[in-house]
């Protein structure tokens, strides 16, 4: 599953060049776990059009997939939805102010 980042919103999000804080993985994992998602794999990948940002590829256990979708994770990287923080149809970890 994928969580589409928004630079400047999620504290662990990559900037437009792909740079992020050294502890980004631990910080993102802590955010997901604090919201009830046990992440087994987490890595940053460019979105389909890299100039529009990055996403986290996240593996969650099958029983938690619907909870992950409720937190704005999508099954396919090419999903046409907006980055998580801009969506109103789910509960992202952070919202665009």
C-alpha cells in the first residue's frame, strides 16, 4: 500500500529533491503505529511522476488493510487520488491547514 506524502505537512516527508531527516523512517513508523497500524515494511518511493513528490510504500497485515485505507493509504501507486494530507474522504495522519 502507499501513503502519498505532502512536503512540509508530514514532519517525516521528503522534500522535492527526495531528502528527508535521517530518522524519517522511525518517525513515520511511530505515526502509523500510534494510529493502530502495525507496519512491517516501510520505504520511500517516487510517485508515478517524480516531480510531484514521493510516497511511502508500506506493508500492513491483511486484517489491517481496511484500516490503512481509512488512513488514506492506496493500493496502487498510480491511484489518481490527491496526496493523503489533501484528501477529505479518509483520515490522513496530517492535514493541509
